[in-house]
């Protein structure tokens, strides 16, 4: 049954011939345009295709294409800090947006596609990297070569990526902290197939070790302790000092374990579908749902802002004594689609006064004096000072008006 389901899912995640042709045409145009621009500006560099397109593992419906512009190492080794400036000059035709990073990179929209251009130094030895991004093209080569050796791997990787997406565990961006595309590719390479990966994932324990190239006899002992904070350790096959899954959070790790267990128990295509948020299904007593318009930046920047705003609102509720049973956010990474925040409250109305706990009445008098100065009605009850103060907000809906002053947020 599972094999039949995965075969059907494979058809859903594999790009059509038309999609392939469209992407390859865009890639060809960009490679030619940027190569000519590099030559025109006398810059010793070459443009390479990166990301899942460069590895031939992209999913059906993909509109993102990543490129590396690799600068000659000998020429630019001592000008590493200027690579972004050189690249900005080269990309003028695309009207790029410059984005902050360990080395600034660029995004651009072109014929319906979202392009990303990352400046790197061209290296063949990972130890020569002057910036973390310099090693990225080597990761692309590594996976692309493995896929070229085994034509079935691309399909297996696509299945895994879609499965992880459905589990809400895909994406290493800080607002997600899940499995990166590269890590999922490494997992499929390690387990040889999607089916084997799912079986293994259903039994994963904390601090699982994945070491494809067998760099370590015991990675837990030989890796720097700072690399061992993630729930699974995936040793980078090209850099044995690096844990490729360092960004992974426990919540996403648990998501994929549970998703795998449920899939093996009763396989269905639903395990490859990305669930869309439905406000009507979550509405209920003491529940507030907010719709949030993402800022017009890259997916990563917009996502970070969505999560920061969510955490700020949640903190504000708690600081004003509106206790929560649960709180969560939902967003599928499309900057043209709204994100949602859900808050389930213990209660939505509070008493007008609240009691503030002060110091015991037998401590240093200066602490007592400070408390009595702040709260004029302070009194001792059972050996401790207390004070009654009036709450600023007692009704969640009135308090919500303060939050809704932000025009990007509205109540659903």
C-alpha cells in the first residue's frame, strides 16, 4: 500500500516537462546575461546554478532559482569584503534588492521567477573558505554528482522534501528551524530511499548520528560540543567539523518522527499535502485569530518578522495577565499570502484589581520602603507585604484594539 501511495505522490512532486523547459530556459538566459556582464566589467568570476535546481531535486511548482557568482580565488582572496559590491554592479539589469548576510547577497524577480544571487570565492578545498557561503557550491556538486550516478535519487529526494513539508518540518530559515533541503538530500543519500528514510525516522531518538562519509568513529565524542545542540547530528560529508542540521529545533524533529509513524501505520496521499490554514476550524470560545500581512521582503526576512511580531503579541498578552492555553502561528512562506496567529485564552475577562506580591516583612527595611513607596496601599498579610492595583485592561477585546493599531494586523 505504502509503495502505491508513494508512487502516486511521486507524480505530484515531479516537475512536468513544460516546467523543466521553462526553468532551464530561465537558467540559460541568466547564465548568459550575467556571464556577459562579468566580462563587460572585467571581473574574473563565473556564474553557477545552485539550490535544488542545481542539484536537479526541485519540486513541482518551484519558482525559486539560486545562483552563485564564484569569484577567482587568487584575484579576490584579499577583496572578499568587496564581492557584494562587484556583484551589484554586474546585476543592474535585474534591478536587484541587496540583502544583509554574512556576505550581502541579492534577490530579483524575473519573468515570474524569484532569483537569488550569492557572491562566493571559487574554491575546490572547503578549508579555503573565507565565508560560510564559499562552501555552498561544493554542496551542490556533491549532491548533483550523487543524483547523476543514480537516476532514482532525484525522485526519492523530491518525495522526502514534500513529506517533510507536509509535516511542517522543511526549511532551515530561522523562523522555521526545520530540516534544510541539503539535510533532507543527505538523509536520502544515507538511507538510500524515501521508504528507508521514513522507517528510520519513525524510530529516531534524540542525538541520532548521520555520518555518510564515516568521518567519525564517535561523532558525539569528536565533534565540538557546540555542534551537538540539535536533536539530530548530520555530519557534513565535505566538512567533518560541521553539523549540517545545527539549526534544527526539537519541535520540527518531533514533527517528522510523528508524521513518519502515522504514515507507516496508515499511508495516504494526505501525508504529502501541505495543510492550509482554516480559521473557521479553529474558531471557538476564548479564541482570537489574527490575520497578518507579511512585509514585502524576502521569504526569510518576512518570516522572521512574522515570528517576532507573534512573540511580541503573546508576551504582551501575558504581561497584562491574559493567560493562554495555547498560542501558535501559521504561514506557508508566500509573501503574497497572509500569516495567522491563534491565541486560546484561559479567560477573556479579568477582575478590575490584582494583587501584587511584595517582600516578607522581616527583610532589609530598604526593600520594604521601596515597595511601600511604589504601592501606597501596601499591607502585611501572613508575614508578607501585598498591594492591590487597578488593571489597565480587563477585557481582551478592548485590549486587542491596542494591537490592531498596526494596520498590517486584523482580527479574523
